[in-house]
C-alpha cells in the first residue's frame, strides 16, 4: 500500500481526479485529498455533486483523508510525513506556476514543494490549451527536476468506444507515472 496525495485545482477535468481516486483506492492505496476552493466549484459543475458527497463514497472503497487547503499545520505539510507520491489533477496553470517557482502559500502547493525537496514522485496533469511560452517554460523547469508532466491526451490506437475509454486511457497512464502498475488502460500491442 502506498500513500498518495491528490491535489485538485480549479482547471476543467475533475473527472480525471475522481476516477484516479477511485482506482487508487481499489488498488489498496491510502489517498490524501486536497482541493482548492475553485476545484470544489468545478466539481459541482462538472460532476454535478459536491466534494463531501464524493468523500463519503470514497470512504466506502478505502482509506481516504480530506485536508483543508488552508491548513498548513496538516501533517502532510511536513517532509517527515511518509508520502510515496503526489498527483495534481487537473493542474491549473496558476498552480503549476506556483509549484515551479517554490510558492507554498497553501497546503496543496506546500505538499508539492515537500515532494520536490524530498525527491518524491510527483505528477502534474496540466489542463490548458493552447499553451503559452510561460506555461511551457514552467513545465520544462519542473521536468528538469524530475516532475512528470502528463497531460490527459487521448490515444486512439485502442479504438475507444465511449468517453469512459478515453478517460481510462489517461488515468491509467497517470497512475503508472507514479510507479503503480495497473490494467486500467490498454497498452500498445503493435496493432495486433
């Protein structure tokens, strides 16, 4: 069992966070969730539910912890707290910029900063298009220090039949990026 932090920002794509949390819990991982205020608003709009209802559903699947983004005294804000990896999904360009410049003014960004300083696995799932040069420079800066940048880009070699297939392809790759094997997405088999 691994301990994973999931940071959810206000970018579009809350379905990715939701499905990743479900799958990590099904795979017997302990999940720590941090949401920004805007993320909670986007969850209400895109998923037509609220974060507290989702937390109740997650508790039925596995071990879940929900942290207030303003709580910089939370145990997960410390490098001494044993965390295996962090995923920020979806990752807004504002959060990406803060992380790339070491700005830790909330729990989500502080946890990312801790993962960087402790050399823990961290994956950012940016949701923006088109990208500006500033966005690309911030991603490059983070990539150079070992951060996985995994935008949710669909593949079509697996011939997806529904939106869920496209989402599963992305979340399987995102989960794999932090070193957790899974069978959520179809691997390329050379066209066979």
